[in-house]
C-alpha cells in the first residue's frame, strides 16, 4: 500500500486491514524510526510500516518489499503541490517504479487512486496521472483505476473565514461547477474493495459520495445555515484569474519560480470552472446523473462536525483558499 501517510491513504490502509488483508506500507524515511513507525501503524489500523523511498526503485525493492511476495498493490500516491516536476516524479514515475516492482514481487492486481479531472487533462499533474493510467492498462496486470470527485478537505478551506464573519468566496455566480463530494473513509473503503471485487477489475471507476451534486453556492449556504447566519457571498470574476495567469506566465519565461506559480494559478482556475463529475465525451458536458455514488458520509454533516470541533481539516498543499 503506497501513499499511506495521506488522509486517503490512511483511510484505505485501515479499510484493507479491516477486510482481513495483511498490509505493508512503505513510507518515506524519517527521524526516530521506531517511534514514528509505531505511531503511524496505530493510525493505519495495524498495517505494517516500512521505511523506504517510493521514488527510488532500489530502496522500494530492498527496504519496502524485502524480497517478499505480494498479491496486490494499492497506490494512493499523489504529488503534494501539482507542480510539473513534482507531478511527473510522483504521479507518474513513482507509480511506474511501483508497477515494475509489483510485477517482480508476483502481484497480480494493481489498484490506483487517480482523479476524475484527468477526463479533461489541461494541467501537468493531470497529464502525469493519465500517462501512468495508460501504462497501467497496458501492463498486463489486473487493474482498477479509481477516479474520485471532490474530497471533503478540498471543499473546507472557507469554514474559518465564514466563522469569522467574512463572506464566502465564489467564482462567477457560484454555480459554474458542481461535484459529489466523498469522504476519506467512504473512498478508502471503496478503494480497498477494488482489490477483491472482480466486477471492478480492469475498469476505470469514477466515484462520488452520496446525494445530489453540490455547487459552491450551496456549500456556502450550508455553512451559513449551520452557523445560524444569513448568507453573504463575494463574487470573484474568472477573468481575474486569467489576468493573474497571464502575468505570471509572462514573468515565468525568465523565472522558474514564477512559472511554477503560474501553474498553481491554472490549477485554481481549473477547479473554479470545471465540475468534478463524469464528462460526457459526446456532448462535452458534465453529467451528475452519470456520476456513481458510494458511502454514507455527507459534506454538510462534515461541516457540522468541524464547526463543533468533532473533526479537523487536513488540507495540505492542494488548497485554493
């Protein structure tokens, strides 16, 4: 199981252990290994932790697989920032290393956590993910490629600003996009089941959470309702992002750092204008009804738990707000 230190990876590892699987999780080396391993194993439901570099084939084979045989590999690897260099190193290259090592270790099944946005790959990290998907499908291994919609943590960045009395930020009218948010635990259980459920094998599997698709405007309305306040929105024109992207791209011709910032701005624009739903290739439109659902956790119930202190938001570097 790769990518076990992320929120979805942790949920997937726990679900695999609960299913009765013996789970080994190679993770990046860190100081105080014994204590770090014990702490991490506790959060993974009893999965075994081994310290190895997943971007180094020799390290993964020697310190992660340790000459043992494995039945399946589950990869929840994802680049931290989405920057081009990081994306191709992790979303593509590290997964390819894992695929080659898995085959040599006797694995017959490879389950990949991808993303629904690769349907319209305009960004470097999407192109890197899609390139590995293609190689996985051609590998000869049994595969399941899971493309989830939006994560709860990705839609929770404005909770604190709204709590502080600030308006909820939306692009355009707040109804340019929609998604079917899915929780880490529901997604983890879905990914784990892909190892054993033959009906999901050799399939590309878009998946969302329960209930109808939700727009950003509806997300904001729900937050204000939970706080007992009247909705207050600030509408941000998409053209503002276009101007920022243009300026950074121009400056990026002479500055790699600014070129990377331009890519981050493109990522923000993408999520501001593209729905995280199944894309109908015939019409070019997103289709909520064609987007499958799973699980029982809802975004608005999660918002309520965050507001009451019963849940916390781990947003990492993929934050827009």
